[in-house]
């Protein structure tokens, strides 16, 4: 590529993705958190604490960790017991799958089940619907249960099973599944708000996800005079902390119903709890490595020691009773949220071919990927022209997926827009409906970075159109409309809110006040003005998208090709001729559709190159789980023994479970452990044929079980000492017939004295080099003799 062409592509990226966007992600700073030092005194120790908490299976009521839903490129790629019937829209009945199965709880998804919305003509969204399901691919959480108490010194809590009419097979409970797909935590630090509906507020209140909405939220802080008061917390740019405290309080995701955060603190702070004590930790872990216990499981430091080292003593050094708990227990939500936020802030994947291209390496992208980037950035029509036809080869992707974060919901993008370089802060006006096909219904206000793109009818899940537990809208637009005190400045739509006060309906206490005023410039939203927030969801970042299927908030699309088909036909909404609207409409609005969702004029070559460009957004450190994406061992619940027709009761009304190990990986990544790279969803499904706790794509003895993973997580037969892809015991079974016999001896003789260095193309030679010294010799013959007539495992 010539320098002129490189500059041209960079300029086009800047024009189409807002000013200042044509940079590598390395050039984007982590959003600062003013006032953080008031709580945190040692950020390195807080990161250590945060990584331990995020991965620790003892944090959930029954072995769930934060990582249990974010273990694969920061997301979840399980296919078994991953369906939710669409409860966000009030549906508790599962649909038949596209493959013709009954689906339901504990069902194993198949490629034929996707996409969930199928058409006779995949390029015509109004053609005959051949398959449709409002089910959602979510993440398997906890079985329905009631919290009784913690068990001192034990991670497993005392819970009573509560019969579940939805997540059950034959009257036996299985794990509940979340109502939305789990987004990746990687690069989430750049988001102004988190969760699909934005409920993880930018302002962390120290207690829950809802920021200033919770007027009573606060933490116990010792004052200079020695007194202790319950102090409000208002930390901006802390949506990750707001998000982190959500799942531990969810009776679907991590806890038995009724547990409070202080009880989680009391459990983990007990002297009998070793951080990560149930899990192996690699000595080369980039954060945890120096603190690994001598046994190789857990850490040498206690949670008490880490909190005391990481956080200011005013938060934990006062004795006394704080609502039935110690001060450190009562403040545990603050420690949890901030520590995990600081850890997740290190999970930035900024070393992709795209980043290197933007740094000036014109060879980092192939010509096809460069063309794909131009398709991605194509705005659809030339600014100032009134034509409603989409220009050929324009994908309109960058209208929402601003680079280099590749999401319009990023803190930096909203800041640029707030300064008038493209739009208007966290809110803006837009045309609603398919403007390119002349179906514009009206101009409406909406939350920037949250769009209704017609994935499903809005009535099934209103997204950011919902309200928080305190009754306040999640949407800033609707919040401003209902409660904002606005003033018009110079008679234009963009206004500053000098005071933004909401009164608690029960106590009369002021909520919000200046909190949001200091964050953004709001647009005037008159009481009767149309808003387009129902059915809108946060724009996900596209980095590592090759590894994070299934896609969209409902997880109803399995491949990037299916995603491109979705956008090419203008989404999956159906036109409603009687109203002039479509199925994104809700309540008074005929449509809530983002104006850029319309039929695209793309050739097969355009689509192929666009796909290649999307693949350039993957950071190989993520694929290979190299630092900072390394992690401790994790035992993942992979559905239940049996299927969607029959399961076995474990004795407490809950089905017996299947487990899959994600081995501990150090800073050097998966290759150092003889593990293959991460693959996408259905390319390497979470299937474990021999039920030994290792998925087949990572199992060196696929057809023979090597003992329960819980009983022996370090079984040597699964270790691949010579890195040839076969476990140490399975090595001698050269023809894979499950026994080492004369047939294997015959194969061994054929490659005797071969060298793996001079004959690298011979898989058999490499396989027969059992000790990995580069040559097949008498030492290997001794290994063959040792396992002769013995089955692997």
C-alpha cells in the first residue's frame, strides 16, 4: 500500500468515526477516576485482589465466580443449558429450535439452531419467516435456591432448593440462565456505562449498580476525629465497579436468593478461606504468580491482608457493630467493586493488526482488509446530498462502532461528541425509521451509544427503556425528560442542566443533584417530545469478535457471516403497513429504529473483505491467553448430566452436573501449556465426550475418561510433556484404538530413529517421540514397553 493510500484510509476513518478517532487503541487513555485515592492506597495490590475475586469460585453461593460467565475471551461460549425462554418479555415457555428439537432447559445448541430468526429469502427481511424464536442464549448461573447462611471456612453456602417451573427437566432443577447474552469484559473499561441496558451507572455508589438512584447507598468511613459515618460514594468513570457488584447480588447469576453483600464479605474474610483455594494458580501468572501458595493452589495472602494493603485504613480499622457486621464486612461491596474495576482496567486488547496499521505499519492489514475497512466506514451517502439511496459498498458500520474502541458507547467518544465534534454528549437527536427508504416517522431524542437495530421486537425486551429498582429510567434521555430542570442556551437544542435534582418519593432526600451535571451536557427534552430508547441496547465493542460468539444481546446469531446478512437486509424488524412503522415500535412510537439500519448495497466481495477486516480486530494475546489475559484454573459448569429430556437428581432436587476445566495459564499463555488457541463458539464447542472434565478440543485422550476433574484436576495423562498434542499416557496408543498393542509397536518400528527436526512433516514421528528429545530411540521404546497392553487413562 502506498503512503497516499494509507493516509486516505486513515482520513476516511477519521471522517466517518468522529474527529480524533484515527488512532490505535494504545493512544486512548483509561478514563480517570477522580477521588479514587480517597479509598485506594495501593493500586497494584488492588489489582491483585481484583483478579483473585474475579476468578474465585468461592465467591458464589455454590461455586460460581465472575469468571464463570466471562472465561472465554472475556465472554461465554457454552452451548449446553444456555437457553432462556425470553423472560425479559414475560415469556416462561421455551420454543422449538430451528433444528426441530424441543429445546428448553439443559439443551445443547447446534449450528443448525442459528440464526434464531430465519427467512425464506435471507436478503429480504419481510420475506416469509421459516423459523423464529424469542429464546435467548444467556449464561448458566445458579439453581433456584433460598439462602440460609454461610458455612464458616467453606465456600459452599447453606441454601435450600426452591422448585423452579422454568429451569427444570422432569421436575428436577437445573441452573438458571440469564436473560441476555454475556458481553466480554475485555476493553469494557472504555464504556461510559455497562450492561446491555446501561444500568451499570458511570457513577459508582459503593454498593450497587445504580449510582445516585440509590439515595441510601454509602460506606462506613472513619473521620479525622475518630467518629465513623456512613459516607456517600460518588466515583465517576466507574461503571465497571457498578457492574461488578451486580452479579454477586443476583439470585440468577451467583447467589442463593437472600444473601447480602456483607455476608459474602464475612464468608471470604474467614480465616479458613484461602483465596482461590480450590483452584490451581500458575507460578508464571502475570499478577498472581509471586503470591501462589506452595501447594500450587490458592494464594499465600488472605483476603483480609489484601484488602488492608490495598485500601485506606479508614475503611476497615474500626472495631464495632455496623448493622450486624464488622466495618470491613459492611464495606465489602466497595472493596469488591473497585478492586475488580482496577483488574478489568488491565484487560485492554490494543495489539491487533488494525492497531499496528493505525500506528503506521501499512503492511499490518491485507489489501482485502483495507477494502473491508473502507466498507466498514462507508457512511451510506455523501454529506449534504438528499438522495435516499445507499451508495454501493458502504456498510454504515462506523456510524455506531466508532474506532478505535469500535463502540459509540465509549467514554472518549461521548466526550468528543459532547464538545460538538459530531453530536451532543450522552444524548442526541436522530431521525427514527428507515430514512434511506423514505420511512422516517419523526425526529427523536435518544441515548448516544444505545440503539434499537431491530434484532427482536421491542416488546420482548425494552433494554435501556426500562427502569431501575428505584423507579428511575435507565435512559438518560427519559430521565432528563421526566425529572431534568433544563434551560435553553442561545435558543438551541443543546443545553446545560445547572441542577439536576430528583427527590426520593419516600424520604424526600435529594438524588442526583449535580452528579450528572458535572458529567455531561444534556439536550433539552421537553415533556412531550418523542424519545427513541425502548428496545435500545449498548453498542458492543467489536474487538476479538472472532472469539465472542454468539452475537447481539439475545445471542441469536452464531457467525459473523450471519451478522453481516442481518445488516445487509436492514435488520430483522418487520414492517407494519397499517401503522407505517415496524416491530421496533413500542407504546406511542411506531418505530424506534436507528436511522442507519437499512438495506445495504454490498457485493459478495464487499462482504468477504468486511469479514476479513473484522478478523483483524483480534488481539492474539487474547486468543492465546497471554498476559494480561492469563488466569487461574476455573471449573466451569457445563450443563447437567443427561439432556433436555432426562437428568439425574443429585439428591437435593438439583440435577447432577457436568464440569469442564479451564486450566491455569501463566503469562506465557496457552502454548506454554500445550493447549490450542481459543476458538469461536461452534468451532470448538464445550463438548466433553468422555466426561473427564476437559472439552474435546483440549483433551489429549478424547475417548477415554481420565478421572473426575474435581477429584484429580492434575491428572498426568492429560499433561502433554513433549507438546505433541497427545497426553503422556495416550502417547503410546499411536493408532488411537484405545490400547497400546502390537499394532502400535509396528507403527513405532516404522519411525524408529527418525528425527523430529529433520522430518517435521511426519506427525507419526513427532507422536512417537514420547519424551520430546527430538529423536525416536530406545528411550521411547522403554516408554512403549511400560504401557504395552494398557489402555490409555
